[in-house]
C-alpha cells in the first residue's frame, strides 16, 4: 500500500513539474507609468545677480532678478535644482502638479531657500483668479486689489505669505502695495486677468518690485 501511495505521489509531482515547465512566464515586468510634473523658476533675490538654473544637471536657462522661466515638464519626484552660484537643493515635484520654485533672498549665515508654490493639478481646468505673494523680507505689506470702481480685496501679508487665489471676473485690476507700518505706497501694478495670475512682491528695504505672472 505504501509503495502504491509513493508511486502516486511521484507521478503527481512529475505531472506538476511538467505543467510548470510549460507555463508562459514573462521575461520582463510591466512598464511603469510615466509620472510627470510641470514647474517654472522665479528669481526673487536682489543680491544674487544673474544665474543659470539647472535641473538634474540639465541647463534650464539664465535668470535675472525678477525674471522667470516658462513652465517645463519634468519626471515627477525629487529633482536636484542647482544655481550657477553653487547653491543646490532637492525640490519635490509631485505627480500631476504645476508649480513654481522661487529663489529667495539669502539671510546672513543661512542657506538660500528654494521656496515651492503650487498652482494647480495638471488635469484641473484653470479658473479666473488672482493671488498676491510677499517675497520682500524687509516689509510687511497691505495689499489693495481694485477695479476702476470697486475694491476687490484688501489683505495684509508678512514675508512669504500669500493671499491665496481670489476668484475674480476677467478684466483689469490695480494692485496697490503699502508698507503696513508706515501706511505708505511702495509699489503699484496693473494686472489684466484672463486666467489664474500671480503678483509677486519682491525687493528689500530700499526698493520694492512687483512682477506679474500668468499661471496657465
């Protein structure tokens, strides 16, 4: 009886081995998805001078103070962003995200901050909106956003603070920036809103500069 069971077991194992030998085993795994992100760069550091920007060792172009690059498409993930000044940081470019990296003024004895902002997900439909962000470390500011006949928004911003996107109708808007402590106007600009836009407040204690960017 034992001999019969042994023969049956060996026959079963031989059949299983034969079947496994005939199985179609793929030689490669599935192709991973091509996850992407879109980012641009803004030069907000008056003391930095003109710099070349590189991402993962690939040159993205030169930037002067208050200038910006166009959005570029990158593989999603942690990307090495390097300036020709020798400063470098890893920046998280999240999947399906459109964003901006701002090179901020360097505080004495501290590394320069590469400040990341988010515009939207790539697959979202753009709105009609305006936001204001304060990147002048020397000023807390009061910002008035007005049309020819109305005040659309009034917001106080400390350094690196954003108003967030304010939904507005398409049209022309005046942006008036005051020093919050002195209540004096330090800069003004006009933005023609047609999609989402960002106005950045740049500069130092001596001068304030405004730069307007279309986010889509």
